[in-house]
C-alpha cells in the first residue's frame, strides 16, 4: 500500500463550489505539506503543518484553507473554487531530522479542474 | 527573487550518453539542503538525490550524481548512461535553514527527453 495517499485523484468542479482534498499517510511523519503544480512554475507551497497544532501559510495560501485532523491526515479546502485554481495538487510528508537529510515523500497527486 | 533557477526548460540526450541538468540556488543561510526529484509522465514525484550544505563530497546514487559547487551556488544533476526511462521532468529543490525551520522551494523544472 502507498505510504501517502490522496483522494480524490481527479476532480472536475464548477466555479464557486467548495472542494476538499484529503491526504493520509502511514509513514508516521509529523510534517505534512500541500503544494500545487502549474506548468512552468514547478511546485509551490500552499500550507504546511509541523504537527497537529501547528499550521503555517506557504507561498500561495490565498483562497485555500487546511485542517490537520490527526498526525496522519491533512486536508486542503477550496472554499469557493475559481478557474485559476485548476492545477495538480500534491500532498507531501517529511520526518524531523537534525542531520538535515529529510526528503519529502509525495502522494500521487490530485488533478483538479475548475470550470 | 527566484530561490531556485533551472535555466533549461527542455533537454535532449542520446540513450547511453551522460547529461547534466543545471540548478542554481540563492540563499544566505549557511545551513541548507538541496534535492532533486524526478516526475515521469505518470505524475508522481520521485526523490533522486540529496546534498547537504556541509557535505564535503558530492552526493552519488547509482547513475545519479550531484555536482555541488558551493561558491557558485550550483547543484547540477548528472545522469550517466541515460536510459529511455529517464525521460521525465526533473526538479531541483532547496530546504533552507536548520531542520526545525524547514521549508522547501522548488525550481520550475527541466524536461529531459532521452532519444533512442
């Protein structure tokens, strides 16, 4: 089974609708992240959480909110979706390691289309 | 200012040849880490290799090596003996600061095409 899962994998919705993307992990990591990927822009950080009580805005948090329901679950919400939020969304996790070698493990991605 | 620059939007290489993908970074923090990820057409992000700012030697992982030139702030990925399965997008990323202040920044990526 995959260590980081995302649901749904694909979603088409209409402008103004509320959308929730969910991420679950079995890696036991405290740190979780949400990114969006647009062509030519790489991945941009939306929100990140270092533990259940810690939520931080990333580079592009406007129009998004998150909820860290448990160590293993981190959800991303679009309260009122707009077409320029059409993108590929990734959830990622990482461990805490003072050595610094703490790669991020990515989920398979959710392709969201807002019409 | 761009923290991570990848100046090659697309690259072509002949199968079995080596290829270098460029990455330059910008940070004033003495502690940082550099990562390379591969994204095949299926979309998943695959970790390839890591280089810490204090590492004395260039990182290597199988056919992947990282040419780390700290003074030039460059961390180029070298793929030796390219294979058709290496065709993908490649992203350079940086974690700035000590681990407890972790934040990742990604470059725009380079699309590598391996020709038979």
